[in-house]
C-alpha cells in the first residue's frame, strides 16, 4: 500500500455545489474517499492536510510557500509522495518556489488542480487528481520515478519550474515550451525518463528563507524614462527585466545609463525574454551588446515565474549580491538551459 500525503490549499478543484443555495462551497477533503469511491479500488492510504482557511491562489504569498515546504519536510520520511491541490492561477509560481526550497528531493511533489469544480459533471478535477496520485506513487526498482516538483494538468506532467499557465478556458491550462513533458497519461502513464531529475543519493534539504525584494521592469516601445526610473529606484535587491526577442532592448544612451547606475548602486538586473519560447542570448545582436557590457545578468530560458521565485529564494539564502548574481545564471533545479 502506498502512503500519499495530500495538501489542499484551495482552488477550483475543491469546490462542490451547495444543493440548497446553488453556490459553490469548499469540498471536505477529509472525506475524499467517500466522495470519490473509485479511490477505494486503488492501493493508497491517503492523509489529507487542508489549509484553514482555504486560500484563493491569487492570495498566494511567501509565508504559505514556507508553510507548504515545512509540511513536506515534517512528513517526508513517512510518505511515498505528495500531492498539492492548488488554484491554477499561481500554481506555476508555487511549484517553482517549492522546487527551490526542497533541495535533493527523492520523492514526487505533484501540484494539480482543475478548471472546473470537482462537483461538476464535466469536471477535469477527478482525472487530474487520480493521475496525480498515481504519479505520486510511481516507483521503479524501489525508487520514485519522479524526484522533483512538478505540475500535472490535462494528462501531462511538467517540470514545475519550467511551466506557466497559458489558458484560462481550456482543460489544457499549462505549457512547458522550453523543456520536454516529463510524462503523459493515456491508457498507461508513459514517463520520459531521460528528462527526469535523478536525485538518488543526494541529501534532502528544506530551505526556510525567502527575500521578496524583487521588482519587474517590462519593456515596451515608448516606455518613458520616468517609468523606468520608478522601477529601478524602488526598494528592491533585484529586478527582472522582460525584454524583446532574444534579450534585446533599445540602445538609447539614457536608457543604458539608467540601468548602469542601478547596477552600480548594488542592484542585480536579470534579462528574460517576453517570448514564451526560446532563450536570451546576450551579445548576439547589437541591441543586447550594451547590456552585456554594463553587467546585465542572463536569464536564458527561464520562465517569468521561475525568474521571480528563484531570485526570492537566492536572496533569502545569500546576503551577497554577487552570490545571487552568480547562482541566478546557473541551473540548480533544472530550471534553465545554458546556451553559452
């Protein structure tokens, strides 16, 4: 029998319709096997921890990420895998952050949710939950097949820190354009074992520090110097700069001077692309050569969600801005692919 720990934070997956009022109310996950009788046919012993009160994913914050990480740490030795049921809107942020907080995982941590409540006739909740449980228990030669934080949605398993929510209307809500799908569920679950992380023999370490002093500068044609200065002068340690194409920006001297002054003042500026597919290649075009010269950091093919959460994690780990600058450009949990 597999022991699976379910963490229910909130979200659409946990809603059922109240027969008296017709409104959606939270589903009691403590009674999960009663409400989903198919679970009794599977070889699982389920333990459920529900957040109280439940959390709309739009209200997700660092303290909740730390609480989730601590729950997993406290129960790590006693369970074969973990399933986190979470609202889809900020799921990619939470999965990314948990991937950094939980170092050396040798057991699956599977985020899942749904686009329709579990009580609806056409819901995707049941299929997502059942598949997430099966992946959380999957083993080969006595070891867990999945040894990382991932997202299961619409029969596809993605690396958590490579994913983003791209659609609010379809069951196929998530994509991972710069990294292959880890597994796909059809008649059987087919794992792409070559792209899975292997943490065998590594030490499991749970980290507890997050520094959320991160700003965002999204460029667009015609952006004013005042807008840029407002972001660069804000009380943050690092700034995620969303640029064009493969990391390109305007080449105006005033713009580069503003960035250079911010870097000289001690801020890190990380260049990631506004494009969902592809990677930043600093210096490839003239429009990014100036950035490289003043010390802009390369975000390669990181998602926006990963860039933000990784900076928060690194800033919690290191007081030194130089350490943060070094490690943000290195793959530490499979979150980026270097192209230089």
